[in-house]
C-alpha cells in the first residue's frame, strides 16, 4: 500500500493506493475546519434570520412566530400627540425587551389596554410599548422601523 499526499485546492489530504484503488485516508484539519466553519456560519445565519433584531445593537428581540393580530391587524399606524407617526407591529412575546415605568391607561392606542415603555434589553433604545389589561391579556407593540 502506497501512501501519498495530494493537494486538492488549498487542503492537503492523505491518500492511500492499494493496487489500482485509491483511498482517502484522512481529511486534513484545514479541510475539516473549513467545512465546519461553513456549517457554523450557515447555522448562525439561519438563527439570525429567524429572529427579529434590534436595529441598533442587533439584540434578539422576538420571533416572527410571535406576530399577533390585535383589533384585526398585526400592523398599526399611529400618530402621537406631538405629530410623530409610528408603524407598530404587535407581538405576543418579545423576550429581548424590558418594560419600564408604570402602566398608564391614558392616551392608549389600544382600547382597554394600559401601556408601559419597552426598551431593548441590551442597548436600551426605545422599541415600543408593552400593553396589558387587568384581565392578564398582553402584547408588545413594537415600532417596526427600529427592528431588523
Ligand atoms: Zn438594542
């Protein structure tokens, strides 16, 4: 049995020749590593695609599966008292958010719900509001422009 090394592309793999038949004896570490890296990168990419991220710091905020319809629609457009337009998406859960301040009933955009300010749990950017009722119903209304 002859053992020889061939360079396939950038990687050196060890081959064995037995009679006329060639066997690849092992895959060099660089070969293995590049395969693994590609796999990890793909996996990471998939993970990132699954999550909806904070547009500022890329913190994982929520997932598309948590999109929720409130008053018949996932998306809502509102004007705040100072004339700013907000495009809001409703989500059942947003684990990447922290909600701060007291629950306020006045000026709510969703009838029957009180609101709290929701910030990105990592960079503290204002991402939207957490809405809840006394009966324990709740959702996040997140400003779609702040998410990616
Ligand atoms: Zn953030």
